[in-house]
C-alpha cells in the first residue's frame, strides 16, 4: 500500500513538474513587437543562430519610432528570466554599441537551460520611456 502511494506521488510530482516546464499554450514568440505604450517598434535577433544554451552570445535590437523612423541615441536596459522558474538571466547583458539606423548590439546574453525565457527591454528615447517583452522558447 505504502509503495503504491509513494509511486503515485512520484508520478504526480513528475507530471506537475513537466507541465511547469512547458511554455504556455499559444505563447507569442514573435521577434518583432510594439512596445506597451505603442511608442516604438522593436525587433530582436541573435547575431548567430542557433542560440546555444550555456554560451554567451549577442543580439541585435532594432528600434523604430511609431512613425517608422529609426530611433537613434536611445538608452536601452536589458532584463529577463524564466517566469516558470522565478529566476532572472544568469548574466547582466547590456547594449555595448549603437550600430546605426536604429540598431543596437546587446552583448553578454546567456540562457542557462532550455525552456521559456522572457527577454525584456526598457527603451528611453525621443518619444519617452516604454517597455517590451519578447518570449523565447529554447529547445
């Protein structure tokens, strides 16, 4: 009886954990989004694909004003983490270079495990301050 109960508990806890590791159904993983207050259009892309777990890599962030004009001279802060695991990024990525034409280089990005990650940007530019969050699902 005790063994059956123990096996059942192990099964249920494993099932619960595996469900927690799956991204939400219908998660929007678009790499181009409008910021929360609709001040900017933002696109993110890794400099090199595929995105490798446990390695440092860089991302390019392109920002346009709502009018479609590239945003130059912006201040961009980078944050993120794994919502289902309640932890942030294992590194502190930052913008290291403005590449021109509204493009910025973010270096020091690292994802320590597979699963659902949020990549959050706070953008301060000519139109004001606004935020955008990108969902990434890494195998």
